């Protein structure tokens, strides 16, 4: 039985989808993973069937998101319109892509289920409706309204509280504007796809559309309750499963990286994922200066747009090596600490390795994860990207490397996360839902 997983997003979105796909294949399903073309090789390395989304992530970011926006403090306010511009362009082709990947030439070849994420849910659900397939929604951030903390799209840091009183009521209200803006900005193109590509009636702005789980489908939150406890006011259909990790036990590092790691004490990893920067070379100079001030060796992830001069496997300066994409499960246990933007995938991997994490958040859930890492004692106070200096970063690195209590707390949290079976929990829920759907369809 085929399950199609359309995943639009960065490496931090694709990697958990790969882990879920592998888990589903282990219990007998055939899995087809959809992602941007730039992730074809990543998916192929794990042996999953790949089907490309025809748009390019980097092209979308360059076209709709100026790098200086990410370097400023205004990004949180402008993030919703930024997302709407990207989604509108993606959705022009995505409905047809998902239908073709999931449809099959015969009923027997069709997907029995479609698993959407935050970026694909409205169209993934529509295709599931068209095909009569089961639908499951996933999210690697807390997407459901609660009194415990505000929406990740709300300006400011989402500080959890007990949910009582006026603050709890205001927290819950913050989820509505983002939903309204998304519906106003995206629903017209979604409805055009529903009519012209899928032959379905348009969805109502005032209905439960855009929240498919509210119609009875399960929603899977793929993060750890040890990092963010499940709010008690979330609906029963929301399941916090634990993180979804992939492992690469047979990984062999490039010679240059192996030599660098053997040549001295564990280095500090610094990388900002897919987040662009106005001047990547200047950003690299800043973090190298911070390493010098802190007296630490460093690994700089330079193969994306946010950091460095495009060099990989080159020693930029003594004790500072530029590297490309490297499996976190292999690399992080060999590091002293990790510095990153707060993307959920990198955050999860750093915490799983039991390392203190220094977060330099920019927008949305990055701010929430940064705050949680600090509150859990697993890292220093986060440094917003707009306030990043070599001196501030150096002080945070010194604290992360030398504070014994912080290192102890990070190690304990890592052990708790490693004991979870996030993929196994998710697979059980999906398998049960698919079987119930097939029985009800007979």
C-alpha cells in the first residue's frame, strides 16, 4: 500500500519526513516522498522513492525573501506576508504534482494515505479528498492554539506560562490573526487548484478547512515533550510523538574532516542552515573572531547562503574548518557545543547529542526553541540574529564549553530524548488510522 508524503520546506523538514518514511516501510508500506528537487540526492541515499516538487526552495527564498530582511529585527512582523508570497507561487504547481504522485493509473495504484506538513496541508488534504485517501497532518512546531504560549507568528518570544488568567486568554487569541491572514492570502489560489485541477468545490473561509485535523484526522507533532510539554488544552487528535531522527551508522567522513577532528580538542559547530545572510563572508569573519576570542576550534557549515564564502573542506584559518552537509548524528557527538539558527531539526540533533546549544534565532519557531533551550538549562541565553556580535557569541561559547552545570543538564536532556521512539509512535498512529479508513471505505 502506497503512502505519499508531500514535504515542502528546508532540510529540517525533509529529514524527519525521511525518518517517518523509513519507519512506514519497515511495517510494510510503500512510501513516496515529495520534496524540492535539491533534496533528491538526500532522499535517494535512504532508498525512498522520490517525486519532485517543481519549484525550487532557493529560488523562492531569493525571489521573495531579501537576505537583509533576515538580518534585521523586522522579520517576525513581515513573516506572514513573506510566507503567503512563497505559498502562492508553490501552490500553482503543487496540486498537480501531489495528484500525479499519489494518484496512480488504477485504483490499486493509488495512495491509501497522504501525509501533509504545515506547508502542504491545504493541498495535500484536497488531493486526499479527491482520491478518497486517508489524511494525516504533521508539524515540527506547535501549530495548535493553546493558552500556554502565543503563536510562533506572533511578534516577540513565545514564553510558556501556566495558561491561566488574562495572559492565557491573550495567548490563545494570537493564533487567530495568522490563520485569517493565511486564509485570505492563500485560500484563493487553493480554491482555484481545487476547481481547475482537482474538480472539487471551493472551500469556505469560515469553515474548518485549513485545519483538516479538526475534521477527524490525526495530527502528529514531531517534537519531544521533554523539550516542549504537550499543552493540556490541545485537542485529543494532536499527538506529540517525539522527534523523528534518521541515523547514518556507516558514514565515512572526508579525510580533511577526520584529520581536523583528530588534530585537537572537540570543536564548536557553527551553522545557520538555509537562512540567508546579507553578507555571508562578513558573517563568517564574525564567527571566526568569536571563536578566537573564546579560544575554541570551529567547524563552519558554509555550503548554504547564510555563512561563509562558499568554501568547504578548507581550513579558512588555523583551527577553523569549512565543511559541507554532514550527518548531525555522526558529527555532533564529536563537538564541544553547537551554534545555530534554531531550526527544529538542528535544535533536535544538538539536544539529542547532549550538547549545550547556542541559538541565534531569526523568526517563528526558532524563537520558541531558543527560549526553551535556555529555560531547560541546555544552553546560554539566545542571541537574536539582529543583535549578534563577535563579543556576545564568544561569551556564549565560553559559557557553553566551560559551565559544568549547563553541560550536565544538556547531557541529561540528550539521554531522555535518545530514549524516545518518535518514529515508532507516529507509525502506530498512522497505521491505525489508515486501517480504520480502509475499513470504513468498504
